[in-house]
C-alpha cells in the first residue's frame, strides 16, 4: 500500500468519525451517545485494520515479503541464465568434466 493510499484511508476514517458525531443529533441522539457511536466506529475500524495486518504477517503476505519474492525470482533467473551461458561456452570436454565433478561432489 502506498503512502498516498494510507493518507486517503486515514482521511476517510476521520471524516467518517466526524460525520457520525455530527449526524447523531439529527437522528435524535444526544452528544454522549453520538460520541460513543463515533468512538465505537473508530475503534472497530482500528481493530479490523490491526487484525488484517496480523493476518498478513502470519500468512507472509506482507508487502516487503512479496517484493523480496519477486526480486529473488528475477535475480535467480539472471544468475541461472549467466551460468547456462558460461556452461554452453565451455568445450564439450570441459562440460563433461564439470558434470562428472558435480556428480562426485553433490
């Protein structure tokens, strides 16, 4: 999630709290009840957000982990391509010798 998206979500949650507090008297609720409802909504949203974060941590679906997996996959492809090119540039005798050495020392 980008920083801009986090700011948008934060502003939306703040506006939601303010609206629920301001609209409560229009529905016949006193200020105490309005503030209680507003606080409940805000606490519920924070608890859901923290729960989703914990869920992502447990399942390894965090942004950093996903970026690391993508980077690792690209890095391994580049390294494998370079190794394959080097192996193909060797003579057949050197290739066979290397394969025998690999079979002896796994």
